[in-house]
C-alpha cells in the first residue's frame, strides 16, 4: 500500500513541459542568430567539437532530475505493518446505471458523470462503513466487492463508462440480485443498496420479484434519480465530438427522461426512499443523516498501521541526474566519437 504525504507537489511536474517549450524556443533563437553569423558548413568548421546531441541529452537528464526531486517532495510512503482493527459501520452497495441513456446531458456534464460525483461525495462522508460497487445496464457486473478501501472504490468508480457492458438496456432487477450476493456477513443487520439511475427499467416485472427477495434478506434500498423529467437526447460522440443523436427504429431522435415514479416505487417497496440527485449537496446530506440513524455492526478489517518514508531514494536519484547534468558538457566525447551513433563525424 502506497500513500503520498504532500500530493500538492505533484503540480510542480507542470514545470517540465514549460522547460521543454523554453528549450525549443531557445534552440530556434540560437539557430537564427548562428545563421546571421555564418552558414552551417562554416560553423561546423569553426566549432568541430560541438555536439548536436549533447544539448538535448543535458535537457533530458535535467528533466529527470526535476521529476525525481518532485517525487521526493511528495514523499511516497509504503505500508510495512498490516494489522487487524475493529470498526463499526453499515454495509453499503452502490449500483450505478451505465446504460447509454446515462450519456444524456440534461444534467451537467452528463448523467453518468453526475452519478459518479454523487457516489464519490457520499464516500467522502463515510467513516468506517464497508462499501461495494456494481455497474449495470442490460445486465449487472461486479465492479468492486465489499471493502473498507475507499481509495480503491473511487478509482474503480472513475473507470466506469457506458462501454464497459456490451448488453444495453436497464435491468434494475439484475443489479438488485447481484447486490444481494455482496452482503456475506450473516450478522450484519443493516444492509443498504443505493441505485443511481435515470429510472428507465426494461425489466419491471422481474424487478418486483428481485425487490421481494431483497426485502426478505433485510436489504434497504434507496434510489437516487439523475436527469430531468423533460428529458434530453442521447448524444453519440467520437473523440469528444457529437456525431449524431440516438434514434429509434422509425428514425426519430430518442428523448430519455428521468422516471421518478419508478425509482420512488422501488424505494418505497424496499423500505427506503427516493432522492433527487439534482442538488449534490442536499442529496449527500440527506443520505448522511439516514446512515447515521442506523445501528452500526462491529467487524474486523485489516489496514496498514505503519508507513515508511521513501523520499530518500528519489532524492538520491535526483541528485545523480542533476550531478550528471552539471558535468555533462556540450563537446563531443571520445567514446561518442568512436561509436559515431549520430553520424556526427560525417558532418565535419
């Protein structure tokens, strides 16, 4: 397990492209001034020992030194001691709709990105609860099993997209059935499932059956609606550019709408409630209050208790690169002349 002490220093890596740009501008300027002084053949005779390659090599070495110096400032740490700790919490599963209708942009930037932001903000409010993630469209897919690793959860969450499942549609029943397999702790009495969707359900009859099974297993379901009732077309993009809008078999543009009645009915039948996800802060605060009301179950979890600093390795490597840059001259070296890797002797 790796963690970083000062992630803010990663922004310093932005210096690297700036230095590369400055280097290129200086090379253009130098070339212009040299041409004013003498033609290229004459310059080669005047300074035969000057290497065309060494200037670029010095820059590369210097940039590596800067990069490793920044990593030293960030101070990566490696977990060295894993211990078992007791925690109290609720088992929570997030089922995120990744069907094509989630690309509709009636809520910025689109429904799927809004859903991921909602889940991420909810995770930020959790303390010691266990969480799992499911992606579903025409079928459900386990994205992340029950865990206490919130960092991993956010990483898997951000990787979700509408192309991850080949079968399209919106089968909420599959998400509920899969979620039921996540709660493997028989003693956990508070089991919560959040379904984040626009409410389109292509398996309504099977959803009722899945809900009944979930209720019998003690799963409380909350639904979070993303989108707007007036709806929006579903854009088809290539490289971020809209090529067309999704159409039905009759050639008419499909308008996808938020189906709040369906989401509300699912939540009511499963002892939960429906939440409109339009306002992220209000939705997250409501969910936080609901979770705080629930009894917490004590369970054991493994986590790293001790971390060792690793900055010294990166600092040492940075020092080596910067040392090489200082003593690396622009002149051709004897070994480079012998190898003649860049055909520089032919230019003299």
